[in-house]
C-alpha cells in the first residue's frame, strides 16, 4: 500500500523535499524476492537496508503500538532494533520473508525493554488495555447486505471478549497477511497448529454469536 | 505458482505454508462451516488479496454454482472478511525520517542511558506533543463562481511577486503530502492545485487553493494560517483541514473535525478590500455557502465521509449510479461510458479501501450486476439485467 502511494504521485512535487531524502531506487528492489533483498542487506548493502526500513517502518510502528501506547518508547525500541540489525547484519539468520522476521525481533525487543525499563505502575498506564483491536465495520455491510446492523453489534461485542493472543494472531493473519507458519514464528510457538487454532477458535466464537442471533430470531417467530 | 497449477488440475486445494503443506480435496469444502471458510487460506486469498486472480476467481464462482446450498455461507464469510477493520495508529511522516537519520548514524536511543521510564513520576509523555501539533481538521468546497470572479484576478495581481510555488495534481492522482515552508502538510486530492510562497512572511501564512486538499497546519498563533478560495477565506489557528474547491461544484463547504476555524468573506470596493466574518466553526460542524448570495447554512457532517479520501478510502452514501461513476472517474482518472443504463437509478453505499479500479468494479458486481471493460483510461460499463 505504501509502496503504491509513493510511486508516481510525488513526481509532480519534486521541489518539495523532506529534510533527509531517501535515495533509493525502489524499482530496483520491487522485482526482487525477500530472500534476495535480505541477503543483499546481510552483505552490507545500504540501499537494501534503507529499502527494508522504508518498506516496513509503518507496519512495525503500528504493530509495536499494540503493545504499548507510548509512541516515543516504541520508536526508541525500533531505532535500537534497526541500529543493532545494521551492526550485526552478518550474524542475522537468512530469511525468505522479511516482515515476519522483523516482527519477531521487534516483538522480543519490546517485551524485553518493557520489562527492563518500565516500572510496574507505569506499565499499567501505558500498556494498552485493548491490544490488537479490530472491529467489523458497519459501513461494509451496506455493500454486501449479508449482516444486519444488530449482528455487527454482536460481533463487535464478541471481538472484545477474545484473548489478546487470539487478537494478535488475527491481526497477523488478516491485516498483515502472514501465513500460519509465519504467525507461529512471530509469536514464538513451536507448532504451526497452535497459531492456526488461535485464529480458528476466535473466528468460531464469532460465528457462535451469529448463530445465537439467528436462533433468537427463530424463537421469536415461534 | 507451479504448485498452484498442479493443485488445480487435480481439482484439490492446497494450503501452502512454507515447509508445511496440506492438501485438501475440494469436495471437503462441502462440510465447511462459516469459520472454516473465513480461516481458509485459499478463501481468504480470493477475498482479500487476489479477487482478480482469474483462476482463483473462476474456481470459487464455479464452486458456488455447483454448491448453491453454501452460497449464503460463502457470501457471509466474504462480507465478514471484507468488513474487518483494524485500529491503525496515525502515521507521522517525520518520524520515519528522524529515526532513519539516527539509525544511519548508528545512534542508539537514550533508553539505556537515561532511565526516564523508571523515574518519571509525571504521567505525561512526549507522545502528547504529536497531538498538540495538530489542532483542527476542516473541509472546504467552493464553486466556479468564486474562481472566475476573484481568484483569477487575485492570482493575476500576485504573479509579480517572487517565489510563488504552484503544485498541481491531475485526474486520478491523490494523496500527495506536500510540506509547506512552515512544516504544515497538505494532501491534495485529484485535479487540484495550490499556490503558496516559497517562504511565509513574518506575520501571515497564506495559500490559495483550487480543488480539494486536506491540511495539517502547524500551530503558530503569531502567524495565522489562511486559505483563500475566491471570496471565501478560511482563517486557521493551528489546525488540519480539508478543502474542496472543484470547478464543477457550485457551493463551498467547510467541515471542521477538530480545533477552531473562522470563515470570512472578502469584499472588494474598488480600492479597498474589507473582510467580514461569516461563521466560526466548532468540531463536527459543516458550513455550506451558496455561490451567489453567500448564504450560510450550518449542519453536522460525517467525518469519515469527508476525509477518508486522504487515506485512500473512497466512500459513497446513497449514491445513484451516475454519481458513483462520476466519483470513480475522478478517483481513478478514467473516462466511463455506459451501455444499457438502468431506468431506476441505483442507490448504493459503500467504501473501497485502497482498491484498484478493477477490484472496485468487481466488488460492485457482487451487488449490482455489471460487466466492464477497461482499456487504458477508457472504461465501458454494461449494466446487466
């Protein structure tokens, strides 16, 4: 999405320059696989690093803010993570999927830093109550006309009852488009089926809300 | 991709997850319940990632045809997938550059050196500053009357000044975040232009605009920010807002999301220009100003509907097919022609979240039967009975 937004449009605004310009010809990398880009980065390519940074920065910030609402803290963690990645690029393992790799490293770093730098009291304040929030948009209902407004309300109530882990798995699967095995990797599960059953159970409990609703309507008619 | 092909030839579905591959016979979809479809990789890919992937599309359409008893379940699964919305935080563009600069210097954060989180007693965080920076959002639309009568004259008289910058977007272009000399940010929608000085004066920040723009204005009480759209002037005291000033629109509207703006009209009596205040807006209020009389009508507005475009979301509410396709023409920069127009105009509502034109039309096709043909910038729509 971000790749799309930046292409083409900015050509008409060449005189507008950000304070630092990122001189990377993105087209060079768009054709390449994650595996190739990552190994170029491991070999010390600065432009591969900047491409990775530029491509995943927003995803990482958005992901991090689900753990802690303090934006400055999340940005600090991210800065440290990238500095270390660059310093230790030779030591980093190979990967053929960059996004889950970064998520995994970032997730560990945030949890570690939260433990290390935050007092319990402070933690309670800034750690989000409603991590990985998502909802069923009532607007969309107007296109497809399958769900009723009431059903949307019930669904959203049920979403609020899901566990944080379930919501995180759903975030990865539907929003970040990771596969179940990538989700298992990010969330440190040894088995893929753990990730899959998190998503499945959550969706099943949502379905439960819908069928209860149908039953209720049915009873009403009886 | 090869796997995909093989799988289809043997009419079974593969869930491919890197090193773990499981192959399902397609008939097992018979037993699928709603949650099985929603969590099925193949199904999700069809709905969310590749609705235009021909093979996937043909597969599912055929499957629905041969399993009509599952049609409702599939439609419901599709809808739930499409309606999922995730809370995403505000994107602050400066952050990316600021952090990158530090990273490239190899500079670590002060998390380790300065244990601010351990000893900070006051609950306020720096994160609040981002909120303070942006104080208001409003939207403004204006018609050709103003354009012809005053804006043209205005710009004639200012062309002599040095250092005016004009930025334009063409049909179908949008989301261009411009940074003004004071650091304020403007997103121009398609077919819009903005003119501003290379550097603002000490006393005022003044820009002229045609079309539609979303402004995030850096707060500076000593230097008011004003947007001129013909005879209407929007005076901002640190704000973000959206202006809509297209030639084919006859009236002007300003909608304020947060903060405070004052709307003025200018009157040119020969030599002198006088300014009169029309209205001061509070958040959630929208003012419409009629082109000739400058009559003011105050109403409330839907934030989403007015500002979603800047995030790449196209929203329409209770639109006829003509209104809808006019919007799509402008959005995607194409020309639409109709065949077999329906006698009763459509009444459609919905939203397209960063969709390609093809994807958008396919989505539309689920509720309103059309066939379409996209050839470069020309789009033919055939309404099916």
